[in-house]
């Protein structure tokens, strides 16, 4: 595949990014990948809190590094009048402002939407928080596991008689970031049409609840039982993870034709004629017995062997790949799911490529993750500050390039 030389469809867009941690940072990551120029505003001498989260390579947090490629870092004292003025001057140039501070913090700094819209009426201002701008929980901190707990996601995952289960990765953060990204781009489109921006509020917990759409339909029908279903689906059987000789395999037979094909591929035609498994409703009613019968076969097969037998019969199936195998698989290599980029302090480092393909082209990763304040002088120059003024801001301790 070719490199997307135009640097993405958002080339020319500018983003003022106050986000910290992950949910907000994920939005600016996606915008930067698609060509927007992201000015990441960081605390003087400290930067984003995620810069200090384990683990580290050569003094750089790997979590922070993973989510902040393609952005520029400007280091300012936001409490100083000159620091605020620099933000106001940057806001004149920007299409989007992103922030995920505690509720009301950005307003107390004098950098909230009501202030910035007077400077730039077309600006789209996105506020992310754990619980949104209203409600009894708005003042409390929220991270991925809290949102999963409050939004019902953790409570719906796990074995039926076991404990609730958190996800292995920060799925609630990235899901919230994706929703906020969509909202921001829709609002920019409207602002360019009407000349007026807007303030978007999005709460992680609300976003997580939206992802549980099947459950609310159960509740609406009066059939909600609050149970967990482990590695198997509640509406379709078989649909889930089954143990193999060397791991696990995902198997889905969502039609009667696929169920018949599965029985043939695994050499168990007797299951097709078993009245317990006569149709999907019967298989759901006997889900545990079905899983036991299928695992009696899959446990004798290597996961790749089971996958190949089922795929050859037209049954959706996949090995359950450990992360490193997924990361380096033939498929990931063929689709260029990752790219090597020169990362300061580390050297060549593998980053995820954007999964979006425009005209089947790969979006080039322009740079690794900026060190703290690495682009301070460049950004100030871009908004029209003279070398003398920039030097004075550095001398006065309002701006810096700590480079950690």
C-alpha cells in the first residue's frame, strides 16, 4: 500500500489540546493521525500526568508515548497572564479545543468555552469527564475501570457464577474518545456552514451505558436477569470461545446452515440431530451442554487446526491470539497495522497505524511522541510571536522546553 502523502484528510485543521490521561488524549491522537496539527498544552515543568505512569523505557512512559505520536508539545504556565494570553492567541487559529480536566477547572483558569468563543466564535470546544457536566457524581475522578463499573459493563462481563470482570485494556476510554471525535468533527462541519461553534459535553459513564444496548432492550421487555454469560453469547449458540489443545478458538454458528456445517467440519453429525440442539432457541436453553459437547472435540485439536477446519466449511472461526501473535501476525504485517518510527530517547519504536484507509492508502506517521515542551518556541512563532517575545516568556518562566 502507498503512503498517504497528503498527511490525511484533516490537513489544515488546528487543535488546542488540554487533555490528560487517556480518554481525551485518544481524540487528539486520532485527529493528529488524520493530519490535524495538534498543539498539546502541558503544565510548566511537569506536563501530562501520564508522563509519570509506569512502565518506562529510557525515562519515557510507554503508555504516554503510545498515545501521543504526531502531536506537538507546548509547555506553559496557565496561571500567568502571559500564559493565558498565549492560549487566547492560539485559540484564534484553532478549530477544536479539547479538555478533560475535573468539571469546572478549565473555566476557573479563564480558558473555558464562554471565554474562548468570544475570541473565536467558530471554535468547537469538547469537554470530557467521567460523569458529564451534571448529576451528583460530576465532582469525582473517573478512570476506565470506574466508568466500566458505573456504566454496567464490568457487571455484565465474567462467568455466570463468578466475579464481574474488567477489560484487559482501556476500552471505556477509547470508546468515549471515539464518540467525542465523531461529535467534534460533526460540530466543525456545522461551524464552517453556520459560522458558530459549540460546546460539547461527554461523560464516560454515559458512553459506556450506550455500549450496553442489548441489555437495555432486555430491561424494556421485562426480561432482564442481570446475569453474566462468560465466554458465550446469550442470544446465539454456539457463539463464543472454546478450549483447544494449545489455547482457545472463537466459533460462531449464527444460522442453521452454519450449525450443520460446523457439525460436519468437526465430525459430530450426531449433534445436529440431537433434539437439545435442534434450533438456536434449543441450543441457548442447553448452552452449557452444547459447550461441553463441542469442547470435547476442540480440546483434541490445535487452535489453528480447529480454525482451518471451520473456515473451510464456511463457519466463522479464529484462533484466540495472544497479543504478541496478533501484533506480529501475517495479517497485521500485510495490512501494515504498525509502523516503525524514530522516537527520541528510545530509537526506532513500533506504533499503531491508523486503521482508517482512504483510497486503500496507509496514513504515514509523521513523528513519534514529543518530549515535554519540545515545540514550545515553534508554536509561539507560528502564532506570530517574535523571537524577542518568546525569549522573554522563557526568561520569565512562563514558557519552557523541559524535554523530559
